[in-house]
C-alpha cells in the first residue's frame, strides 16, 4: 500500500486547524466582546500552525480501530491544546526564553508574559473539557480512560517531569548519561506522542495485544522524533525549522547528538524507526500510514 504521507499530513493539519478553531473559546458572546478576550486571543494564537503530529497519530490509530472521525478529532484537538500550552510555557523567559515559534513571535513576545502564562493554563484545562464531554465518546468509562492516560502523560511523571529533569540538568555537576537522556526525552517529548497513539486504541476499545503494539510504536517513534530534533538543532535552518537552532549546544545541554555524535545518532534513529514499524506490522494494511509516518519523521527537515 503506497501512502502519500506529505499530502496526508497537510490535509489532516488543515482539518485539525479548522476544527480546533471551532472548539476553542470565542472572544465574543452574543456579539459583545468579552472582558477576558485577551487571554482567549492568546490561546487561539498559540494554537495556530504546527505539524499537528500528535493529532495525526490519534486520528490514524483511531482509524485503524474503526473509530468515527468526529470522536477522534475531539481527542486530537485536546492533545493539540496540551501541546500548545507546553510550547507557550517552554518558550517563557524563565524556561528556554525563545523569541520564535512556528515561524512567528512566541506567545509571550506577542501578548506579554502574564497573558502567555494564563493562556497556557487555559489551554491545558480546555483540553480536559473537550475530553470529558460526551460528544467525545458516549461511553463515560472510555472518556475516563482518556482523561487518565493523557493527564499522566502530561504531568509530573510525563511531559512536565521531563521538563524538570531537563532544567536541573543544565546546572548539574556532571552531564546526563545516555540512559538518563533517554528517560528525560521519553518523558518530555515522548510521553505525549505515546499517549496520542494509545488514544486511538482507547477510543476503539483495542485489546491488550493491540495496545502494546501502539505503545511500542509510540515509544520508539517519540525517540526518533527527538533524535531528529537534536540533529536539526545542529544541522537545521531557522527558516525551515521555524524556531531558533543551535540553542542546545550554546547552553551546553546533553542531547543524543552530544553524547553519540551526529553519525551514531542518525544510525540510532534508523534502528528505532525500523523497530517502531516492526511493532505495528501485525496490523497489516492498517499499519501502512503509521509506517510511512515513521519513515517520514526520520527524514524530516522541520
């Protein structure tokens, strides 16, 4: 089965962009501008653009298990809200202090730090509003499973915890080891990617064996994505990447590339890509899009 993954990603990104715009709060009510409009504007600004990778993973895994597009799209948009909030906070002066995100000024540069913090807070809570709504799934138990899985992936034992380890590593007396970097990135970047894959299985009531396939694919895919990110920080172009490059090296951060070197990091990414695809091979034709995505992620330039 041949998959035009670039076109599929672009089409899905456009669909998610349109749906997310409809699901986010509006700045007006009955034609009157709300007093809290500024934070809503910042929320909507922060959610614009991007590859929509996490949404794509949710939508494609859900399709593999026969889930309706509307149901999967709400979960996909919830994950995009969480991802956007994490980027808003990650870019703040107290964190990575970035001026550019997705080719535009970061949210705090556009709206100010206080509004950016509040917009991130609001995006995180809005995600769970979407997940808990019965329009996401008629079965309350399925909604609870989604809320639990995504909350765990986003919190202290997932994305937030990984960010904490990353911050502390900057001032640690010794650089992180390879196993430590792997754990950090599995939490900081990989946890949300992995749960995006799991979400489609949860919606589709996948059995335990199928859930293990999705978890394995998401885990290895997440590491590939991060290794390529590290490589782009060394070799990437600002215009193509859409954010500052060279910052990890300038900050003296330990990354896959700093530990392994460029060539070994590329080899590891190739091995992990093959491993990710092997996890989902038993799904047969249903794995074609996910396999194509893994190969695309390995070669991406942004």
